[in-house]
C-alpha cells in the first residue's frame, strides 16, 4: 500500500526532458508553441510518447545553484501535482523569466517566486 502511494507521488525519469538534445528538439521544433507571462516562458512541442514530459531551465542570473535547483524543484512539483490537467503527447520546457531576478531601483534583489506563484503561472500558460 505504501509502495503504491509512493509511485503516485513520484516524478519518473521518463516524464522528464534530460538531455540537451531533448531540450533543443522542443526549442527548435517548427510546430512548437511559445507563451509567456511576467514569471515563466513555456515552450510546447508534440512528442511521440503519448504522455507529457517536462524540462526546466533556470539561468545563472537567478542566483547560485541552491536557488536555481529550488526553483526547478518547485516547477517540477507544480507539473507533478497537476498532471491530470496537462494534455498528453507534448513536451514542455519551462524557463523562468530573467526579469524577476534583477535588482530593483533600491538595489535590493527581488525575492524568488513562491510555489503558488509558479504553479498559478504554469497553469495559466497551459490554458492560454
């Protein structure tokens, strides 16, 4: 029973875009869609798998490795929790917009986005 619950909560490797080749296939695909808001940019391209796959890219301008990896984990969790709302047969590449991490006029760096902000942004882009 516990093993079944763990599988449901997992995010298996087959659901991820891992290699550079997989990312480039989505970003350079002629049939791809691109949409963005103030927080995220979402690229969508068809795949032959029949299930959705996710890749996340966070640039170095967002902070050190700890901050970037946390942002990636939050986006993956938003994807995992809302898997039933995500159309299958597509690859999704999410990039966190660089404008969010720049310093404001006061010189203070903006706070990283929260899970709820990332989740809401991701779902809004999926439905646009």
